[in-house]
């Protein structure tokens, strides 16, 4: 014989997740937790379903991010399971696209890193900032930001002071552009360029790509754990066949 549902206080849920009781109330108001009844004295009453919802939300957030996790749980509690699962699918599709882009970026970076910066057989190519920006498909302001961060060091034309980007700077700008598209931060790009300039080695480049792959693997594992939690939450109260 089953007993009455175990009652939980906001502080019980807060301790479980390591958050404040106010955050528990915020989760309830945002639809992250299922609706809660009130006692005769007006206090919110929580039970095991709220505990499972809280753990599910936190697990989803670790893989899919807080906004997506919130949207998934809100859809579930609104009875819109297709929308909740569509958000899960979109998360996995996005991660797959990041993996594909990283693989393409890694191959392209290896090719760019292997380019000869000087060649006696052809005249030295130089580009002004507008020409280089057009070649890369970026704004000139992006190149100025990269220069301010110390990632590009263009020459200056005597008299006019206009920036001139030689073969090495063009190569570096290509690498920066590709790494930025793969969500590398500027401080993460500096050691890659420094190592390439100093030794011609692509070791830092390969290490950066390996770290990025590891990050994606970590996210994929967290998504798997979050999806498992979501499945358990959706089926916990389902009637047995």
C-alpha cells in the first residue's frame, strides 16, 4: 500500500541543488518546476516530482545550457512534449555542426600554417586593411581589434601611416579568422601564433584543436546525462503496461 507523497520544503530542494530558496521559487514561477499546491496556511507544498524536476533541469543545463534547459522544462510542464524534444534535437544538431566545423577548421589551419611566408619566386604581396578585410569577409574593425590584442603587427607605409599586411600577417589573419569562427577567444589564439612565428611549429595549433575536441566531448557526455534524466522524469509517472 502506497503512502501519501512525501512533502518537501523549499529549503529541502535548495539544499539538494546547492541554491537559495528564492531560486527554488524563481524556478517554480518560470515553469522549470511543475505547479505547486499550497497548504491551508498558504505555504507552497513540494513533493518528489519537484525534486526530480529540479535535478532534471540542472542536468539538462550542464549539457544544453541554462536557457535551453529552461525552455525544455517549460514545454514539458505546458504539456508540449514535441517542442521539448525539438529543443533537445536542436542541441544535438548544433553540437554536430560544431564538430564538423572544427574538423574543417583544423584541416584549413594546418594548410594555412604550412604556407611559405616568403618566396623569392614571386613579388612580396601586401594588402591594405580594407583589402584584407574583404578577402576574409570581416569588418576592418575586427582587424583593428586583433591588432590591438597583439595578434597582428602590420607594417606602416612611410608618410601615410597606412597599414600594410605582408604574407605573414595575411596568414596570421586567416588563422585568427578561422579560430574565431570556431569560438576561440583572443587570449587562446595568442600562443598558437606565437609558437608558429617563433619555431614554425604547429604543436600549439594541434593542442588547441585537441582541447576544443575535448570540450565538445564533455558537452556531448553532459547532454547524454541530461537526456537520460529527462527520459526518467517523463516516464516516472507513466502508467505501467
